[in-house]
């Protein structure tokens, strides 16, 4: 089972350009993917709240990739409120899960209200939990999961007030490694590249893959290249062994 993480160069003022950039990246790796693989897109990669535009694009991306796509997010009005919403879609355009952002970040609170559902789904007998950006920073949300996750996926739009992306990247990296080790899971993050354009804040380009099973501490976290993708083979057997070893020593949460 493969996981594809992306880090496109995006712009807050160019939905069409953002979708084209994601099409370009997806098109580059799609020939090597199978139906039970996963592609993760970034948070809020389009700014329209038109559900048709979002739904059609995610269906297109899944069809092109030939596997399930965890569709980042956009702002969508549901039950009279606008929330940060995303969906997981199969290549046959079957909706596998929906998710929302429970704790919108800072200025985002002016535009959306908190959602009330995270994304949980099973693929190839493995449990996946989707947490939108800032929700990943709250361990209590992970602990609410109905099933113990084997993989946590984070569609992100990381921002920073710092003059360079290093500060935010370091925080995201260390958090991802800590979560992976504590909960005995793989963690995948897709993000906006640090060359992207937002009106007020800089983006940080914090996308990457955290693997707690690596014997090499330099490989606990592998970043996604700017403007590109990272394709990783998920060795869930190694996760099972990791959990059993931690359980034996009294360090595993379940």
C-alpha cells in the first residue's frame, strides 16, 4: 500500500491555477498507483465554497490517480453553517468518508465555524484518521477515534509570522514524530509549499512523512519536496511489531 503526499505551490487568489498545479503533480505519479493506495491533498487548496467545484475536482483527481484521494478541504455550507470540509473519494467516485475541522485556527474563525466530525475510514483493512491542520495539534481529538488508527493523515495549510519557514517546519516535524511514536502510527502531512501566496502570512511547507519504526533517527521524518510529491510504501507489519514491542514494555496507549 502506497501513500502519496504532495506540497504544491498554490495561491489564495487562483483556484484554477491551484487545481492545475495539483493535476500536474498527480499526473506525474499516477501510473505507479493501485486501487488501495492513497493520495492526500492540502487543506483549503481552493477558496470557492461551491460544493460542485470541489466534489468534481476530487472525483477527477481520484480517477486520474486510480486510487482513493483524501481531498484536502474547502469551506462549505452545511446545515446553515460554513465549515472547513473535506471528503475521501474512491477512483469510482464513491465517497469513503467525510471530515471537518473541529478547531479553526486564529483568523480562520472569522470565516468558518467549528465542525463536529473527523474522518475515519478503513482501506485494505487499515484504519485511517483524517485531521485537518490545527486539529492535529490536539491529542484529545486523536483519543476520540472510534478505532485505533494505523495511519493519521493531515491536510495542512501551515502559516507562520516568522521571516523564514524553518521555525514552523521544525515544530511540525517534531510534532509528527512525537504523535507517530506515542500512538504507534504512520503520519502523513500534505501542505502548501513555502513559495505559495497568502494575503497576510507566509506558508511554511511542512509536508512530510513520520515513521516511528525507522532504526535511523535521521529518517523518523522525511519532508516532501517543494512543488512535488513523496511516495511511500506503508509497511504496516513494521507498525504491528513496533506496537507489540512498546506494549511489552508498557509504553503503548492501547
